[in-house]
């Protein structure tokens, strides 16, 4: 996970990811694992702000062709190392999401796991994702809710970088809601997300529900 601020700061994330081990662990986000049964087992997948790659690697383990995009070359190098350890292939792209284009109709799955985008950037990235999904394609999101400011388990300290369900859904008005919720959960993701937290979780499908 890399927060994309109004001015991207890859050096901050390079420093963070340079510490020993994996900041958020090597296992996927619990929400992603909980919805493993919904994931396709073929096609292209995109993981934005994928950091050290735990979620992108998990998608690759399902049989998907995964592209992990992040600001940090250090994080993505660790993502490649994790993919190698797990015996899967992972394409990594160092990019600012302001500039990253997505081919329309190319994706079976897109995920945004703790990819905290500022409010001025979020609609653009979400529009590109919505256009990038194939009919029936899934978008899976987990992010911290503004209520997370009351907790100490991780996440940005700016409300502009925190997500409410209704705000995200407004960016995907032509897609169907599979799951949408906000609430408290226990986080055990490395030392970066540890303890009780307050999150927003979504699964959205493009086109008719399966």
C-alpha cells in the first residue's frame, strides 16, 4: 500500500519499505481472502498501490495475470521477491496513478487495498478502473474510514485520504454493488496494520450480476 498524496512522494515509501521484513506482512488482506470464492481464475488483474505485493501475489496464486502498480521501486522489488517465493509471475509497474492508463475492457479484477487516494485524484482513478473492467469484472476495495482517526492501528491521518462507502459508490454509478459495508474490524497485517480499526469494504461488479 502506498498513499498517493497531492504530490507523490516515492522516497517516503522507499524508506518505509527498506526496513527488514514486510511492513504489512506477506498474507493478503483479510477482505480479499474472504472473497476468494468470487475471484475468477483466469484473465488480467490490476492491483493499484500494491506496495510490497502481498495482495497482487495472492491474485496471481488464483491463476490471474497480475499487474501491480506502485510509486515505490523498493516495495515492488520486494513484491517480485515474494512472487518468486510463492512460485508465481507478477508484472510490476512503477507509476504515479495520476498518469497510469488502463486499457478499456481489459480487466477481470481490479483491487484497491489501502490505496488511499486524495479526493481530487480518486474519481479519475476509479473512472479508469470502471472503464477497464470487462463485463462481469470485479472491483474489490478496502480502505480506512474517517472513523479510523480514533484508532491507532495504522492509516493516514488526513480525512481527505479516508473513504466512505457512498463516496466510492458515486464513482461507480454504472456498476452493481455486491457487498458494501463500513465498520470495526481486527487487523493483523504485519506491524503496519495491527489492532482494532475502522474500515470501508466494497465489492462492485461491472454489468449484470452473476
